C-alpha cells in the first residue's frame, strides 16, 4: 500500500479532469454499461475502453492509451469494470498513461479465498509501485453531485441533490442508502463514498480529504471494520473541531475472541470503536435514522462548547411538547425553569392558562408566536430551542415566525413541522434555507437535540496534553501473582488491603493471628487468573478451623494469600489492555457478574490524564450507585481519575505487559481499594 497520503492527494479521485471506464459494455445488464451511463453527464473528458469490442467511432477504444490520445483533456480517474483476475493489469495500464486514481468495483478479491487474495496483492503492488490511488475493490462507487460526477452503477445516485453533508461508508450499499435518506430529509450531498475492501484508500484518507473541503459542513461516518485504529482516530480528531462527524458503528452483537479477563470480554471491537470515535470527537449514534436526524441539525447549527447545555421547548400542541420533554429527561438533557423576567414577558404574550415555565405551551399559535420563540430563546439558561408546531397557515406562518424570532442565525433551534407532506416540504425548505434544521416529528427532533448537546459536551471536555499525565515505573518483569501485582499497584498510589503472602500452613496461621478475622484466603499463583472459578477463594475466614478447611480446599503445598476483608461498598471493574486495533485502552464499569450481564462500561483510549479519566463514570447507566445511593459511599472523582490515569500510564511504559485489571475495585466510605489484581504478560498463553 502507499504511504500516508496528504490531504490533497485524493483530488484526482474526487475532482478529476477526465474519466475513463475500462470494461465499458453495450449490454444493458453489465456493470460497465451501467457505469458508462452514470458517467455520461460528467462535464469533463470521458472515454470508454473495451479491448474486445472497440468502436472508435462511438468513443469506445481498444486501450487506455488510445483513449487518452483521442481525448481532449487529461484522464485522471480510471473506473475499472473488469473481473478481479484482470484488474491489476487494467490498473497498471491506466497508471502508465497518467491516471492518478482508480475505482475498482469488482468483487472476488480477499473475500474470495487464496486466489482472490492473490488478485488483491497484485492490485496493492501496482498501487505501491505507481502511486496511483485506489478506491475499492468491492464497492458500488462514489458520487460528487456538485461536479456532476456519478461513479456509481446505481442510476438514482445521479439525481441526488448537491449540498454540504459528506457520507463516508464502509459499504457502497450503505453509502447509497444513507445518501438517499439524507436527501429525503431535505439535505444535499457534497460527497458520498463507499470504501469497499479498502486496499488503499480508507475512511481515514477520505476524512483527511474532507478536512480541506470547503463545501462540506458535516460528515456521516459508517464503520464496519477498522484497519488502522490510530489513523482513523487522528483523522476524526482533525475533522471534528470544524466539521461535526456523526458515526454509526456496525457490530453490536460481536463478542470478540475468547478473553480470559472481564476487561477483554467487555471491551469488544464494537464498544471500543464507538468509544474511540467518541473520544476523538465524533457524535456516535445507534442507527441510520438517528444519524440522518443528527446530521440534519449539525450540518446547519452547532452549539458553543458547554458541559451541560439547557434546552428550551416551545410547543403549539401540548402532547408533542411533552414527548420532547420526556425524551430530554431520558437522554439526560437539562430542561431548566425559565427565569422570572422571561416568564413575565411570556405572560404578556400568551393566554394566562398556558404553561410558561418550560416547556412553553402556546396553545394554538397566533401573531405573538415569533415573540414567544425569541423570548424563550433569549433566556439565559437556554442554549438550544426545540419548537413544535403544525402547519396552520391561517394561524401563523411557521417559517416566517422562526426567522422573525432570529432563530438559526441568532439562536440555535430545531423545529418540528407537522402536517401533510406537501405543506411540510414547503416549510422545511424555507427553514433549511434560513439555516434552521427542520425535523419530521418529536422523535427526530429529540435525536437532533441529543446530537447537538452531545457535540457541545464533548467539545467542552478538558484537552489535557501529555504533560498532565503521570510518570510511573514500568511493571516488573516476569509473571506476577496477586501479591506482587498489588505491591506494584500500591506503588502507583492504589490502596490495597493488609495481607500476608504465605508459603506454608504455618505461615497462614501466623497471618491470621497477625491480621485478625475475618480474612480472605486465596490461592497465590500467577498462572491462575480466575481464582473463584478454580475454588481458590474463601471469604470471611475467622477461626483456625475455617482456615484449615480453606487451605485444604486450595490444595496441599500451594502458596496462598491471607488478606484482611474490606468493608462493604460498591464493586467496580477497572482494566487497561492492548486492543489489537486501537492500542492501549481503559475500561471501567460495574464489578462482578453485573459487568458482563449489563455491559455497563466506559472505555477510553490510553494514555489519558486524571481529568479525562475522572469523567468516565458519567458514561455509566448505574452512575447513581457511585453518588451515595441510599446512603452508600460517594466516589471521589479526583481519586478515581488518578487511579485510572496511573494504570493507563503503567501500561504505556510497560511493553511486556498485555493487561492490568483490578476486579473488584471497591468503593468504600474510606475511598477506593483494590481487592483483586491481575497483571498479564504479553507472552503469556491463554488459559
């Protein structure tokens, strides 16, 4: 493959002066015929090549060289509609006459077994040796509506409206599906790309290209697999500050390979990819409908960075307004009570029986509707306004009222327009022209609100550099048992229980006398990672008889750890591991069996600062358990951040370590304490 490209190196692919179709056909059902038809409207130079049935009089040539000789402009882009076996030769031929980019549509490469992989390697070799950029194979292509460039065998793609939303999809089919859905919601497309097999051009390359594209204001990113995690993360980090990236990750059901730790079982590729993209600045969504709603909003407006934006709701019908308010509560979005001066001003505009604290129920909208919108939006606690109204031209012109209130340019707002399709389409077009996102219903508006708030919150997070990350000692060499692992953690500032490592029964009895009961008695063997499942953990041991029974169960001659029992509290799991795609990652969540049953976890790329780590519990659905639930202990976020940051730093400076896990890490009234710890060398066999 070629080296990392520059941002402008995809111009020959997405903005060519001329295009040549290799494998063009006159048979309507053939791929080459469909591609030739799609490219017929391209205003630049065009040429068709069919080595077996050339017809120069009809513009079909026997070779790319002949086509180039008869074409008035440069042929930058070659579109290959030939079988896999002939693709490498066709690519080399195109590169030899000056083509600088190519689209390979055919399948039958790496996904087709050993022979297909040979074809893929041949393509890579040509791309590497010639420097030609290669999109595909196994993709239905791409389109750039404002250039009239439709390199797709899907006929309707040529009718997509030009606009400012780019689609970067792993699948050519998803690229088309998302683009059609975006257009149906009133959005235009700046660029739509199906990556396909990604032998050369990947999503990271396209994102780098879009960073310098003045037409694109927001990006849809669809991810199936990630060939290079750090490159994708860096590309999103580069784009997202200026252009929102909304990401949809496939693979929710993926449980990954068998993992010997809770961290490994919970940090599946789907969860890790979503977390990595979110940390890079993308707004991550759950399905394609939410993606369309998010982009309808984020392509037009963006809130200022804010840790907790306030939502104002104005509704001309009470029921839909309640749906919006209910969903905001579910999504954790603040709906503040309006200030007294705001309520006084609204009282001058609205009938006395309407609710005016937020949500604001106007009743049937009237001439004061614009004033209500502007007054509510101007409240100091409101950062975003959500509006619901039906199309009632006899009562109010919604689009005019929204503009008169200064929404869009002055105050960020999303508007739900209800009514018959033709009426809604007219209002939506006017609102979109004014820069105000218009959605089709309360659920869509709620999706848009959540995306806008998520984007604002993420941009408000601390961006601490490497200097804010702790300096720690590396993990000692060799397999470490629990006692050695806890000794290392104590050096990082992680509190651990009082304990004694025992080589004999006599040592264990001495430890019981020293520590007093109750104690935990555990097998001490670096090779045993799941001690409970192996019968190697015995809790609440108080007497010499109970101790002897525990030692008998562990087995004669085995080392053991005798440890003081910790007070009751809330158990967490905390681990750092090396993800095969993204590198070091941190995972935190509920401890015990609840962790895997509920998958309530937070994941971050490592290393990270204590301030960044301290925000991880906010991702947990069960975070209320950490905030004094029913008189329970309260998590010191600063302490938690220091522990997480130290563990992440430890993995970063320990190349021989695959994983460090504390499970459980118990939250007690006195703070955090590590009750069990495992440090796994990278060379260890999975058992």
